[in-house]
């Protein structure tokens, strides 16, 4: 059985705000958001632009990284969008030894 790969994505709303989410299918999830079937925070906000996405791995890691990205300042999020790092795993704290 193939392992399901999770992705973290960021959408920009027309007003400039960034929305962060996770999914196993970025294109499907964006389509859901555009038709009002996604997060309530995005309903009726207009055209959404995918400005960042990357593969994360398993659901547990995706949830942890999503939480950490959501805790970042607007400036830090804009830095992610501008520089598009290959991996976000550096945001996670190292496991205790």
C-alpha cells in the first residue's frame, strides 16, 4: 500500500492575508476552498492564489508543521512565500536525546 503524502499550502486572499492549511491533494483542496466548501475563514473572500506549497510527509508531521507555520508572524510567513524553502522540517524542534 502506498503511503499517503501530506502537503502544507498557503493561499493569499485578495486583501493580502495568508491562509495556511494541509491536505493530501492541493489542487482538490483549493477547488473546494474556491467553491465555498473549505474552511469558513475563506468563504466569500474572492479569488484565492496558491503562493506556497510543499510535501511534508505523514499526517502527524503535517499537523505539527501547520501549527508552527500558523504561529509565525506575517513577516515570517511572507519570507516563506518569497524564498520557498525545499523543506519546512527545520521548523520542528529536534526530538529530545
